[in-house]
């Protein structure tokens, strides 16, 4: 790809995906570019489409729950579903994912049970992180999915270090790390990119360029022509793709995984997408961006694009859509009901999961805590 051919101004226009070098597969009419088609089966396309719909419906439900005061917080992926699910789909079972905080769709795809995810949103005793973190800060070792943490960019150096260890051990393992365009301004991005480039770690660095780092626009994050440009300085292979094009994301990520697995080093992927909703349920995007911009991107809805492909192949109908939505709605309602009926974590669990064997002084502190007085309504 020729990065020099790309205009020297980062923007948030949907037509940015038409720039030279940006990988695209799905055309607006539902046809596919055979040059980059990842060759999914019909069953894989249908499964991915159902997963996209499930993620969006879950997003909408969680926002409603937060507005009702039933959960405290949610950070969603509205408009970015294809970038997240497409990249997760392209990873091999042996590979590990290090999330930012929008990637619950990737965790669910990799095997995090929906009930455990919803338990995390309520912080109950079945929450994988035992209610110690705010909602949407989950993890799933069985799914080879690392822990979410709020500080910006920390997952980048973690993913690179994990991949470096795997390379030293000669494990057939690639790591993928998600981060937003705002994280490219963090120390962790530069440290991670430099280390990955120098030691040629088997890492896919996946930048979701969604236009906004909370209220800070893309053009305030960098003077580089693109975020992919940043790979050049560190000797990291870089590519851009249409992040709202499920097939383009899959093709690009598969290529990056293959490069890493055969020892050709890391790849920086810049996926051009857009954050349609607020940064989180604590954010009001109307305070810093125009609705006309949002509406323009909604016409590039990644889920609608996949549906057009399925309909063109006679694989999906309105009846299929209604059936899928009804099943997903029932599944989510059941998970929410179960989570709300589950007790909070026991007080003593705050001492668990840090030491293999609890030190004596923490044993004393735990016992003293459990013997101590309780505020009304607070049990052990």
C-alpha cells in the first residue's frame, strides 16, 4: 500500500474508506470484491450476522437498564460491531485477545457465556471479577480473553509482552490488542509499538479509528496522514481497512495473523469506523458533535451491509430477522432476570484471587472484617 498517496488530513468522513490502500470487500449493493473476499461459507455468514444483531440488541438493552438505574454504567459498540466481531472471528483458537473496553462482542464470540457477561454488568457473586470492577470490565481465561482495565493503552504493552513470551517459548500463538484512536497518544502505544517492531512479536495491533476519543476528534490526536502511518516509524507493517465492512476486517486480520504466525512480525491495522452512540452512558455526544455527522455514518451501518449481502444470496428474510430477534430478546431477558436475582459477592471474597496462599496479616484482616459490625442491610 502507498501511504503517501493518502490526503494529509485525518477526517471522519465515511468516504475516507475510498482512499488508496484501504481494503474494502463489501460494495453498497451487497456484492463482493473477489480480490479480497475471505471466502466465508453461508453458515459462517449467517452465524456472524446473528452475532452482530445479538451484540446490538444487547447494547440497546444495557443502555435501557442503565437509564432505569438497574446497572450503573455501560460502554457499547454501536456502529463498530463489524470491526470487533470480524477481527475476533479471524483469530485462531490458540490466539489471545487483549481488549480495550468496547469488545464484549469479541468476548462473547470467543466463548464468554452471556450469563457471565450480564453478571458482570450487575457485579453479583457470579461476576467473573467478583464485583471488584465497574460494569463492562470483564475477563474470560477459557476464551483466551484478557482483563479489561480503564487506564488508556495499558493492554497494548501487555499484548506485546505476552506475544514476546510466546515467541521465546516457541508457542504457536498470536495476540490481538484492541485500542481506539485516542490511545495512540498514550505512552503505552509508543512503548508497545517500538517493542513489537524491534523484537518482531507475533502481535496484531488493532486500532478502531472511530473518530472520537470521548470528545476529542481524530484531527486533534495526530498530525500524521493516517494512524497506519505510525507503523512506519517503528518498522511495523501497517494496513487500513473499512472497519464497517465485516469481510474486509476478516480478510485484513487473517492476513495479519498469518504474517505473525509465520514469523514475519507485527501488523498495525487501522479500521475506519465510527462511534454512533456516546463514549459511554456517562457521555452526551450532542455536546461536541453534530447530528448530521452521525446520520451520515448511520447510512454505512455495518449490520445493514451484511444483511444486504445475505439477502442477495437468498440466505435471509424478514421472517428470519423476526425469529432471530425474538430468540435474542428472550435470551437477554432471561440472563438479566437471573443476574438480578443473584446475591452480591460475599464480603470475604475481596481477599481472594491475589495470593495462592493468603499471607498471615491478610488472614487477620479478613477475620477482623468478618467479625466487625455491619451497617443495616449489609450482610457478610
